[in-house]
C-alpha cells in the first residue's frame, strides 16, 4: 500500500507540463491524468482556482450578473457539467497556459447551457 500525496499546482503552466490533456472539470474535481503516473489526485491553489473561474466565466460570456453567479458557483460549489469537460488547459508558444473551449457544432447554444447551469 503506497501513500502518495496529491500533487499541488499554483499555475496552469505547471498543470500543462505534466499532462497531455486536462480539462477545467478535472482540475475542479481534483483529479488529473498525469502523463507519467496516470490518474492522480491533485490540489490547486486558491489563486489558480480563481484564475480557472475567471477564464471559464470569460469563455461563457453573458451579462455581468450572470457571470458573477457563475463565478460564485465555480468558486464555492463543485459543479459537474459536460461543457466544463471540454474546456482544456492549452499553451501556445511563449504565452502562459490558459483555459480554452473545444467547441462542438453550436458554440452559442453550448455556452448558453453552461451559463444556465452555473448561474442557477
């Protein structure tokens, strides 16, 4: 029986460095697919949690009050939604890693569904 400690991340760059593909949902749930170790428990700093919530809210758009309710949901609850599983940590060139959405056929509808769920 091994007693491994959960990985702790303070930036999206750290997450990107140890995974092939990680979603916002996985980070919020505290479990990522580590490139070398497979599925691994993790924790994120309060600053990283806030950054993820900020970037998800920027992606979903909507009115200011709707984004504020969605942000509170992301920060204080543990939302489970399919669209959060399609928001991935991406890094392009020298820019810092960020959350981006892998859109389906109807991005507008999909973001509306996520806004409705998070701002309930």
